């Protein structure tokens, strides 16, 4: 007995060999992005005006200069995204612009307070720390758009995975081998910089993106092996002992960063990047458990050794001691953290108001402790709103990772989104006494060019993956996850596919019948 014939679908009028299309909504997304950008700049402008009114007793037209410069920069970025990544996420750019704008205006607020103290009445648009941050923002946005223009397909990065990974390792290790006077700034013990005297960069900020390319490429190739289970304990499948090599290697490298660069935050960020990317690749909770145990054990051992033998572990031992009891030396080693906690406590729920507080009392309020300085003036509710915006950026990055079809893009975008969230957690946890203090900067908010340029490049790569994930499956653009970028119809054999069988994933690319 044969099945009844199924009538053929009606022909489409899309040309020979074309696949059915779904309408593109790129215009609507970009209009929504523009509207959100206008709203973000309005909020930033209100904050700048309120801060100037509180500090100077009046609102002058000087506050419009930085707001207009920021608005112009972000509008140009919006136009470039319309051209280079028209299908990308419409929320990411306005969210980053809001945080970046608040950072510039808070630094300018510090400049105005300093000018007033010395009898001045105004400050140029590009003057002071706020002006420098404004110029760095211009450079960072230009670099982000350059990344979008060069990386037209995120999968092309996998071709240079080993080269980029090696470059990332070199960038991480350079400050460790330099003398302290060339690798530290502001007298801090952490060796995170390359100091040229008149100019300093933080190479680790760029290394995180390069290392993520290598992590994603490596785990795509090895995830079948790393997904194999050896023993099941408490309902969790644990990997085989011989498969622990990559994790142990990265763990050892992160401990070397902790010891020789004397920075917990950088060490935690690199190790956390790899472990979470490994979890995304294998979906094994056991890797998270193993990673947490390894890092906790290594940090505890470093703390104990710092108390016994000192040497390279002494700084970490001191930081943990400050974290455990900052009020033991409120005018000594614990001064920074004590002032941070007092500032956050003074802000309360609603804050003292823009320009009303005294954030200048907190050391390094323009960089490491900017979150605490802003907390005094915008309160717990204002800080919570900022954290929600950070969470939104990370969520949209994870959404792009889910939407893109190729495995490399999933791991890469997931790693980028997690890295941004982890960096925020590390710095906010440090200034609020949740974890020991670190040398990390708050993304898009703190003063500093290296962090700003690197994080804007990270956002550009997330926009590129998002564009591939949302691109309509028509004959002139790649489908969901990307097909050929050139014109012409999309062929089924050219699309990346995945076969799922018995918990493993095998990727076939271009297999022809």
C-alpha cells in the first residue's frame, strides 16, 4: 500500500534556485536603535546638567558640548552599523552608549569640582579627565567600526586561532617579565601595564579577546572528547582523568598570572573565560565544579603561602587580609576599601544627587573605584539600574550566541558575553567587599583608554555575530548563522549543519550527496 501523493508547493517568484525568503526587519531594528540612542543621550544630558547645577549653582551651555560630541559619535556609529551590520541587535549599542556617556560625564563632574575648588568657572570640552575620556571614546568607537569593517564574517577569525592565541599569551606575560617601574601605575603592586612614561597600555584587555578566539576554536575541535564521561557521582557525569590536561594547563597559567602579576582579577577572568566556554561546548556541569575547586584551591594555597614565606604571594595575602577586615587599618592598608564602603553607605537608596556628594575622597575614584564614587550620588537604585544595563548587554550577547548556527560563533559569542559580565562582577565585588580588591576597570565606565578600546572591540564582535544570527535567509545574504556572504542563492550543502547523537555533536560542512 502506498502513501498518497503530496502535492508540490506552489512556485515562488524569486528566480531560479532561490529559497523562500522571510522579510527583512533590519530597517525597523535600526530605527529602534536610533530611538534608544536618543533616549540614552537625553538621560546622560540630564545627569550632566544636574551635576553642573549642583556644583556651580547654575546650568551653563558648557555641559552641552560633551553631550553633543557623544551624541555625534554614537550617531555615526549607528550609521556605520546600518551599513556594516544591518541585522544586528538594536539594543546593544544604546546600552553601551548609556554607560559610556555616564562614565564621561562623571569624570567631567570630578573636573568641574576641581576647577571650582581652584576658583575657575568653566572647563573646555576636551579638557581634564572627562575630556581625555571623551577622546578615548572617539578612538574606541572608531576602532569598533574598523573591526566591523574588517571582520565581515566572524568565522574567518578561526583561521588565525593559533596565531591569535599565541599573541594573547605574549600580551598577558609581557607585564610579568617587565620591571615594576615599567609595569605598574599609580604605585600599585599589580603588574598589568606597559608604561612608556608619557603613555601606558594594559595589554591584558586586548589579550582576553584574542584568547577567546583560540578557546572557541580549540573547544569546537575537541568538545567530543571533552564531553566523554568517566564516572557519575551525585547525578553528575565527571570527565576522564586524561581529559583534564587543558583545564590544568589554563589553571596553571592563571596561577602564574596571580603570582607574577599580583592580580586576582586578571587571573580569575582568564580561567573563568576558559571554564565557562568549556561548559558551553560540552554542557557538562562537572567542568564548572572542577574549575571552581581548582581556582579556590589555588587561591587559598597562595594566601597561605603568602603568610608563611611572603615573596611573590605577599601582595595577595595582604589583599585577602584587607578584604577580611578592612577596618583593622582604616587609615592604612584598608583606607581605599573603607572609603568605598562609606561612600556606598552614604548614598543609601536614592543617593545624595548628581554633584552633591564627595566622591573625590575615595582614592582612584576615576578608575578602580568609580562604581563606589557614583554610588554615593545615585544611590542603590541608580547602581542597580547600571547593573541591569550591564546585564542586558550580556543577555543580548548570549542571545546572539543562541541564535547563530555555527558552533564557533556560539562559543565565541557566549565567551565574549560572559567575559564582560565577569569583569563587571570582579570589580563591583571588589569595591563592595564581596571578593578581594582587584586591578580591573569597570567596562565603559572607568577612565582609561585600553579598557575602553578593547571592550568596544568586544561589542563590535558581538554585533557581528548578532548580525549573522539575525540575517534573513534570502538569496543575497547568508541564512541564520551565515552562509555564503557573496550574492547568489544559498545552497543547502553550503550551510553548516550539526548532527546530534548520543550526547555528542558532529559538524559537517559542505558534505554533498
